[in-house]
C-alpha cells in the first residue's frame, strides 16, 4: 500500500506524486484508490474510492470517477490521474 502526503485546507487539492507498482500477474492486478478527508478536529472521513483493473488502464491523463462505500458513483467528483505503463 502506498500513501500520499496529507493536504490541508484545499478546496481543489493537488498531490503531484508518483508511485511505481511492480506486478507479477498484471492480468489479476487491481489498482484501488481511496480518498480521505482530513479534519483537524475529528478523525479522517471517507471521501471516495475506485478500483481499476490494471490491464484496462490506458496511458495518459484520465478523469477517474469516485464511488461511495456501497459502490455508487459520485456524480460530480473525479480524480485527475496520469498513468504510465512501463
């Protein structure tokens, strides 16, 4: 599991971080992304998640939709992600 740094007090956060994942069986690999909302006064709140089959990823910049815990897609929330397959 990899984790980005925490960004506080940003309406439109930008992480600008890169991760590399070595894969032994790409056909079975999934990329799971979870977003947490940071609250200074409370614990972190679940913000959304997505799970992407690695073999279906396309190189380049993609707007990835987020879902709630039950799998329902948020209508107006997306993560802008860049994928590079090496």
